[in-house]
């Protein structure tokens, strides 16, 4: 099997995008999917899929959620382990929403090591907080496919129609406002600092200026992914 740079390897890429709400993680993950054949794995999507499929881990998650509890790291890791064994992840994955803590990062390291894998890179999408608040307050999505747009930075090519699916219904999240964005950023920095330290210590941390244009960020991420996948 070849890696993303065309070199022979037996290990698929495992990428983690770190960035606050509004940094463009979803947009960039979709671009990396298209460019490299990777699969974006969202914690929420994996949970829902596992529950719907009735897997052992999915059934365990269902019972916890129905009781109003929080799904444990052990269950999430079991669901992730199952998902990583699926054929469509053979080129690699982009993890979205996991890990969120240093403890989860260590558990992920152990899970991957069991199958001879490791985190290829954790890429920090660095932002300017005040500019990020303005970015979050102007964003909206296609109600049909979830493609993201912004009042100032990314309007649909044809007014009123989604570039990706042609849908004409759009929506804004109720919590996309300046006050909520500021609180989220504060929480993100506090929560992510240990993750940054963890991956820096492992020599796996990469960084990119997420305040550049979407295409510039995509180009930079593509360069990083190609480089780290050949190491």
C-alpha cells in the first residue's frame, strides 16, 4: 500500500485537527478527504452510526444516553476501534472531536499502538481570537448537506443556492454570536493546552495559520499531510 505521498507504507494516516469552533476544521477536513482519500471521523457521527447498527459498543452507548449519562471514553474508544477497522479507512482518517483531553490522547495512543499504528500528526489550526469571534458570528450552513458559508468570507457562487448540493435552504446556529464565541474560545484554550503539550512532546505537533483564506489554509494543510505521511 502507498501512503499519501506515494511511498510504500503499511500504516494509514491518523490525523487530528485541533482548533476552536469557527477555525474551519470541518471545511478543511472535507478538502483533505477529497485530496487524499481520507475519511473524517466525527465522534457524534460514529456514536449515532454505532447505535443505529446495534454494535456491542453502540448498544452500550445507547443505554448510557437513554439514561441521560455521558458516554465513557472506553465506549468511544471501542466505537473508534471498530470504525478504524472498516475498509473505507484504509488510506487514513481525520479525527474530529476526539481526543479532547490529555487522558483521551493517551488512551488513543494505546489503542493505535495495539494495531501497530500511531498518530501521524496533530495539526493546530491557530487563530486570532477577536478575528475568530467575527468569523463565527457570520457563518451559516446549507440545511441540506451541511456545507459551510460566511457572510463576508464565503458566499455561494450562485446566490441562494448551495455550491455542493444545489439546496436553497440555509441555517444559522443560535449560539453563533459574539458572547458565546468568546466563551468557547476561552474554554477551548484551557482544554486544548494539555493536548498541545502532549503532541509536542511526542514530536507530532504541527501548526498552521487558520486565519488565512480557505484555499491558502488548504494548500498549507496539504503540504503538511504530504510531508508527515512520508516520514
